[in-house]
C-alpha cells in the first residue's frame, strides 16, 4: 500500500512539474505586445470634417515572428496633434523570414476643421493634415459631389513604362456612370476622385453592374513607395501602396 501511495504522489508531482514547465517552453509562451516602426507615413489631404479620415503606415516587421495588430492612436484635439503607434504581437521563435512587409490603413475618424500634425515612430515621421469645413455648413470644400462606388484599386506598369491605376467597383442602378476622375498629386500621395455624373432627375432602375476605370498616373512619381488614395461613394476610401524603382 505504501508503495502505491508513493507511486501516486510521484505521478502527481511529475504532472505538476510538466504543467509548470510549459509556460517557459517557447511553444507555449504567450506573445508579447510590442511597438514597431513604420518606414513611410502617408497622409492624404482633401478631407472634410464629415469624412472618415485615414492615414497609411507602410514598412517592415522585423521577422516572421511578428504579427500586426491594431495601432494605438492618441488624438489631442486642442493641440491638433495625432500620434500613432503601430503595435504587433511578437511570438517566440524560430523566426525564419527576415523583414516581413506590411501596409496598414489607420482609421482616425472625423475631426474638427483645422490643420493637424500626424506623427509616428515617436515623432520621427511627421506629416501635416488639413481638414476642411463640412460642405453641409454652407462653406464648400473639396467634396461637393458624389463619388463612384469603388471596391478596389490596383497599380501596375504599362508597356510604355508608365504606371496605371485600375479602379474597380459596382454601379447599383442603370443611370450611374462616370463623369471624370480628378487626380491630385502631392509628394508621394496620388489622390483619385472618381466623380459621378448627375443623374438625379433620371428614371433609374436598380441593377448591379461592375465597372473598371483605368487612370494613367503622373510621370514625375518619386522613387520609393507611393500611395494611391481613392474616394468611394460609401464614405470610405480605397488605398494601395506601390513601389517606383530608380531609373538606374
């Protein structure tokens, strides 16, 4: 009987020791929440105070043990500053792949009119953001027209070496069609505003029809990463970051 008791006690002790050892094993360790730096901070302009304002972070995670998670956003309305810290979860190794690329669209939300400073990497990357007064107040800003209902955008090179953006989406009635696509190019940000023709007086029938619209991008794009920012009818924006290689 004493032998059986001793054996049972030894088994319980062994199971307890294994259970306590698991957290220290890399396989069972919990991921650590850490801040990661971005290489580029893109801040589109032309927003109104009724818009869903976004900025875009682009860069590289240190290795394959990192997984992107939601950023931390600090908005100081009186000081007109927006501080963004991109967070990631760091898992235990082995970490096989170095430098994992990421692009993250940061949803800031609606802001009061004014000029803001947007920063990340503890202030090492700093850009200006201008928010205009909502046109509904009587002072017209840049968004006094309807946009096409855009679902996606992609950027590729054409046979002549120029870059081209393809806008894809869905019209929801048989009256919808493009007016034009307005292009605003500032620095590394190319804004595309796909304006709808006015069809308010037409007798329209509901139907869903896909569309693709190609837009040639400017020739004087800067070398490195660039952002294409497209407005959509539902109030959101579609964003794509692409690389422009050196001529050499």
